[in-house]
C-alpha cells in the first residue's frame, strides 16, 4: 500500500500525516463540545489546545529520538522527518499534560477538570491516529500467517499490508485502535456519573489506556527498548499506578463537592 496519499510534485502528503490530523481534529471537536457545555472561555480553550498540540508533537518526537539516540546521532537531519513515523504517544501525553497544568495554573483554572475534558478527546484521537501506523507499516506485532489473520476475521486490506520484513505480522496497531475506541465510549459513560469528582476521569483514562497498552505491547515486534525491557510497558505500569492513586485520592471528602458535573452558572474567563 502506498504511504503517499497525494503527490503534488513539490510536496507529498502522507497518509500518516492525514490520520494524525484527523485524530487531532476529532479530538478537538469532542473537547470543544464539552468546553461549551461547561461555559469555559473559548479563547482559553483554543490557545491551550494550540500550544498543547505543539508541545505534544515535540514531546512525542523527543521521546522516540531519545530511545533511538544511536541512530539519530548518525542521521541527525532525520529527526525532523516525522512523516516517516517515530512519534511516541507517551512522550506526547507527558509534554501536553505538563503544558496544560502550567497553563491552567497561569490562568487560575481547575487543572483536574480541564484534563478530564482533554483526555476524552485525546483517546479518540489516539484511536484514529493509530491508522497512520498502518500505512507506515509501524506498530506491528509478532510473525503470524495470512491464514491465521483471515481466520481471525481481520479485513483483507489490512492483512495485505501486514506483510512486513518478509512475513505476515499481527496488526497490533488495530488492537490498540479498537481498545482506544472502546476507551472513548467508556469515558463518555463514566463522564455521565452524577458524583464523578474532578480528576477521576483522567485517572480512568490513565488506567484504561495503560492496561490495554501493556498487554498489546507484549505482542509488538518494534517496541522501544531499555535494557531489553519494553519502555511502553514500564511506563504503562507507572501510569496505571498514578491513575489508581489519583482516582482514590480524588474520592476523598464529601461526595457532593468538587464534582465534574457541577452546574456552572457563570462563564469562566481569563
């Protein structure tokens, strides 16, 4: 399958870039809808998301480059070639969330509530963005057979593009995309809970994504490694623990205070 969606001669547009863009767009629409519902200033929202996306891209690329440093020290110009892949979502999440915490502190917003709004759009964006890996033949799994993939009801067009490095591979990008989509639905349902505290939705996101990523990463064949340990699995364990502690900590106090679904009477401005 051709990685290039559109070749204009002077510029080439890759499917990878298109799906990253579609993921960001879908995520922003979900976030924007909730921002309006919560009466949060739209200027605050647009400024925050603009910079969070930039910092997210920087973090995702730096994270990937650091764990492939030997290669990029020899090929430094390739650090800028993000259309060839090499964006690590954990790095993007870290940098984007750190910026959001800073931005909320600067403009005196509740970071827990803003992050709760943000993660619902984020996980939908992840589900869509994973398809960019499909076209780049990244995020693939261990060797399998064509017959096994077809028997598992994997669509033929996916199977055909899973012939990588001389063998058919498990479509782990697909597994994670489905897990993220289910996570998106789960977060929408959890978000409706009347007594949900600010910060608990973020905690659910961290736990949900980490469980799926840890399991799926075990099947991947192109993982980032640290002393023969898969980095994503180490980070997933850490984030799951953080999410669990956050969920329990946010539950403290009266069940009627610090609620995510509390009614906002006045528009929040900055």
